[in-house]
């Protein structure tokens, strides 16, 4: 289920704006999500405090996926032993995204403080992990998945926010200086990313001193830090970019790329669920049918419920057996 990325859209909603500074090692992105974030909230019901961290991670997923250079999916997973056991955001190269959360058993969401930090929520023992996976669609054609894993720690302390978690990951795993600001409310999920790149246009910086490059980086950081949560949530990305970097815009030293639509997309389907049942095996599925009279599964991301009755399951395995019988026998010639 998805909202098509080809639908017409306003730059005020569900859009990411990327930009690059001329003669500098710094690039940037600003994202603001409305309908995509609303759809994620409507699919699953989460307590307000947990929803806030989820929204920030959804915005971060869009920011990190904007420059994917392969056909595949970026997956962010924060895992720990607290109230939240697992927080997942997936975003593909077309900027279709989905998200879900797994909570500890028997949690009363009404008792969770709305201002609870990420450390208290997911990482109370300091052993939590953040993993980012790049999963190509065409694994069978030689491309391999890549995964980086770092502790949920920032500057020697458990991370308090999703933004800190992302910056820690970029520093430890990618060795890229990155500044990220994130914010979320019931209507919008927004974020700003600026990143110091090791190269300019594929070549090392020429005729630019390291002092100038460092001054640029510090100045852009200071500018981004002036943005309030309200401004980030209420301002369209292209307008916020022009406002933040007005000097560079006036001097034509910032190159803004065409804004891109971000949208909700869940990859679940009846075929995928059927394949999962085949992996469970005939005996296991028969055992479930004997106990429950049907196999029922719910997508963690969108809440879609799939039912397979005994006839559905039998047809599924008959089709698989027929397919196996049509395959050439493997053996020596």
C-alpha cells in the first residue's frame, strides 16, 4: 500500500530538499513530512512519547535515503532492553518509507512520561545498538547487503535523542562529520542534515585552505542550530533553506536540487506472506491450522491482516510441490 511518488505534490508537504554549497565540502538536506507521517500514525497506535521518537527516526530515514546510489532499501534499527525493544524505519531509493515499533510485553502507554528520553526508553542498561543496513534489491546479481552497527552512545554517554544516535553512527561507522536536527509533532516530522564531505566534485579541494573549509563547516552548523522546532515543523523545506542560507543564496553559492516527494509505502503482500508460510513448512502450518483453524498474520508496519484458511494453505503447498516437480533434477551427467 502506498501513495504514488508520481502524484503531483506541493513543496509544502512530504518533500525533501537537497542542496550543495559551491566551493565547499558541505552538502545539506531538509525534509518535512505530513501525509506520510500521518499514514504511519494511523496504521498503528503508539503512546505520545514513543510516537515522538518514531517520527524523528522517520525523518532521519528520509534524510539518509535521499542520496542512495543503488536500487534498494535503507533500514534503520534501534534495539535495546527498555520499554521499546525495537524501532525500525525502512526507506527505499524512491523515498517510499514505512516504520514500526516493538514494545516490551504488558506496557501501559498511558504511564509513560511524554518527555522521556531515548536512553530511558530503549537503552536503560547502556547496551543498546543502532544498526543501519543497505539492502540492494538485486542481491542475486552480485550486490551484497551492508550493515553497520554502533552502540547507542554519543560522546561517551547513552544517546538522549534520535538525532544524537544518527550523528554517532555517522561519526563511528562512516567517518563523516554530520550535523542532524530533528523534530516531530502530531502533524509533521521534520529534519535538517548537513554533512562535511571528504571531496568536492570527485576531486580534492583545490585553491581552498583548510581554514576556509573549517570556517564554512562551523558557520553552517551555527546557522542550523538557530532553527527552532516550531520553525522546522512549520516551514516548507525550500523556504527554510533560502532563509537559513540567505547569504549563499544571494551570492548564488548554494545549488538547490529539484525537491523530491517522500511517501508511505509498505511492501507487504499476500504473496510475501504465502512465501513465509512455505518457509515454515507444511507440518508447522498444519499444526497452526489444527489449533487455530486458520493462519492469521498482521503486518507490523501497516497493520494489514492476512488470513489463510485450510483450503488456502493446501493450495499453497500443492502449487509449491508442482513447481518443484517441474524443476530439472540436480545430479551428475
